[in-house]
C-alpha cells in the first residue's frame, strides 16, 4: 500500500511539473521571446488575389490586450497597438484581444472578404470599421452571440466585410473566449471560407454520427452479454460524443445556445475524464478476462483510475490555470495501457492484438493533436480547402485516431465474446453428452450402477439438465447428440425451429419428428424448447449471467415472462429463485 501511495504522489508531482511546463506565456500580451518582428504599430495592408476558388492568408495585424475587457470601441483607437506575427496570445474572459489591420482591394469590383481563426470557435468576435475616426460595428459572430445578432450561421466563427474597388480601409476586431491560449487570425475570400467551414462541420458531424452509430450498434450486438463487456465501451463513445458536441460549438448552431467556453469547460473536462476512465476500464476487462482472478495484476488499472478521477476533478476546477491535467493523462494513459497490451499480446491473449492496435492508433493521434496544439503549423497563403485542413492537423488526427481506436476496440470485444461463446457452448454440450451417457449407463447391471449413480448425483448438483429422457438405442443416441449440438450452435437464434433443425441435420421435418418421437417422445418444437431450457439452467449453474433477461436472450427466448413460465413448469422453480439460491450458496 505504501508503494502504491508513493507512486501516486510521484505521478501527481510529475503532472504538476508538466502542467507548469505546458502553460504558455499566453492569456496576456505576447512576450518579447515569442513575438516575431515585434515593434511599433505598422500599417501593412492585407490583400487577396482574385482566384476562382478564393484565397486565404494569415492576417497581418497589430494587437492590444484588454485584460479587464472593459475598454469600449470608442476608446480603443487611443490605445497603443503592437505589431507582431500570429499567433496572438488571448487573455481569459472577461479579458479581450483587439486586432487592428488594414485591407486593400486592388481589383475592379467589390470584394466580400472574411476574418476567421484557425482555432475555429470563439465566444465573441466583433468587427469594426474606422469611418472618419469613429468605429462602426459592421459584423459580429460567436457562440455567445444570439442568432438574431450574428452575421454567420455556420459552425466556424467568422465575420465578413465588403470593400470597394481600389479601396483601403482600417478595421478593428475584438475577440474573446476560446479554449486555446492563443489565436491565429486569417483573412479569406468568403467562398473559400465557406468551403473551409463546411468541411470542418462535415468532419465534426462525421465524428458525432460515428459515436451514435457505434453506441447503438454496441448495445444491440452485445445486449445478450454481461453489461460489463460493453458498458464501458458505450460510455467511452458517449463521452467522445459530448466532447466533440460541446467543444465544436454544436449547441449554439442547433439550439441557439449562448453559453460561453468558460461555462462549458467543466462539462467538457468531465466528458473528457469519462472518456479516459472508460478507456481504462474496458482495457482492464479485455486484458484480464482470461486470467485467473487470483493472478490478475490490476494495480496499474486501479492506479490509473484513481489518478484519472483526481485529474478530472482538478481539470474541472483548475484554480491555477495550469495545463489541463486530463490532457496530460490522455498522453500518459495510452502509453501505459499500450505496454500492458503488448505484454498480454506476447502472452497469447487473442483480444490483446486489436487492443494493442487500438491503443497505438489512439496514442499516435492524441500525441499528434496535443503536439500541434502546443506547436501549431505555420499558416501560409492558399486557395485549397484541403491545405487549410492540413494546416490544422488537430482536427484530422483527433478524428481519425478516435475512429480507428473505436473500430479496433470493437474487434477486440467481438473476439473476446466469440471465444467466450465457444467455450460456453462446448461446456454445455459436454454436460449434455455426459448426462446422456449416464442415462444409458443407468440401464447397466447393478455392480456398475453404484458408480454411475455417484457420478450422476455429482453432475445433477453441478449441471442439472432437463434431458433426462431415456434413449432407446445407440443409433438414437447419435442422432440426438447431433440434434442437440445443432440446437446449441444456434441457441441464441430465436427463429431456429423445426424446419431449421431438420435442414441442419439433412433430413425432412417429417423424418425429424418421427425420429425424435421414437427416441424421446417429443415433438421437434418440444425438443428444441427442452434444449433451450436446459441451456438456460446450465447458464445459471455456471453463473454466466447475472440477470434473467440476459439468460433468456442467450437461450433464444423472446419473452422473459414466457421463459420464466416454461422454466417453472420444467424445473418446479423460477429462474430468479434458482439464481438467488445459487448466489446465497456462494
């Protein structure tokens, strides 16, 4: 216990140090070390080429930081602006960043240009034009701006202005509220800006749709399995959905929400923490399910879980405005889990292979996202939407790594469940086969009867079955074994009836009915029902499931009530009573 506590303290201290190192000199005026060509305010006019697909350039501007956010537009022109190349450090709300720039239209027709940001989402962006020494608001957008007052209905924040032929104007932009510590403004033709915003929205919507579809698919596909095998995976997908939904600003587009990034941040951090903790838990289940409970070494999972809870609470409060602890653990966790999955893979655990591939994709994607968040790619002039997306690799790396991770993890869960299903079917089939042998042996002379009865009593206690029907001959026994095996192999298929069984055995329904009637005195439907009930009882005795609904589904019954009624008629006890009795004995 002492060693475990020491490890926790050590990692917490490491997180604090990394957090301090992670913090940028942002949330304030750009420092001299980070400014490029910093100096007095320079009047550099921004201009765009007249290309068919439009053009985008980094915005050349001077900046001023209003730490309190109280300086009005009428007084901003009197402030001292400093020229520097982007990105521009932005203070936390209620502070604001002011940008001053000039735009020149060398063309012979009016041009509609826009101002946006590589960080895509802002709380409030207001564009002013200097008209005879007076600032006039001409455009506004942001997630805290009501739709009636916004000039943009797209997911990506942007403001636009129209400039006359040969004109050169001076503009001011006031911006506040974003998750990033610095912003990279760009000037673009409205057409290219629209295509860029549509592509960004499509990628974000793809991520949301993927999370919804995979969650539904998971709940449908694995509904017959114990909840622990899919509940954490579903929680992971749901957490990813809410992280993307909130971070990208969908509440503003869909519901007209005016909640700021500061207000959304605790929920975003909570959803991120849920993603991290769910990832740890389903990796724990997948990588230790085949291990003897007494030999499972789960301290590393408990360690990561405890730190994850602490980091999530810390990130939601974050009183010191350090680097996000959840982001730090997002890097640490996959590396640790990747190592554990690698060890399990070499130990021969089949599902460890896709788990390893899943964590490798997640590790590469998250590391790339956080790296480019800290060290953004330089923005250059372009007329291509694809190049714009590549200049902001965070979006692609995050989305692609998450999708690949989820697909590989689905494969790991499927491999594990298929293996468990095969083992379960083999165990039940063997139990039925042994019971049939005992029934035949009970006809043997008395000297052998005593030994057989001892074995029979033992099996009755462990694997009681309803197949206590006397077989008439060895030939009938072989046919019944094949029929029993066919039913068990299709046990979860609710539509598996007499026709399907006859087809599986290569006989007609009439022949099937005649042979079953002769061997056991049962109709095909009664025979299949008997196998299903026997299978259900074996699942209870083997403790494969914890709920009656799961047992009924796994045994091929569509109605839990009908299953319970038949079970009581066959075994003179309800399945819930049998399950409860077994739990009390344990």
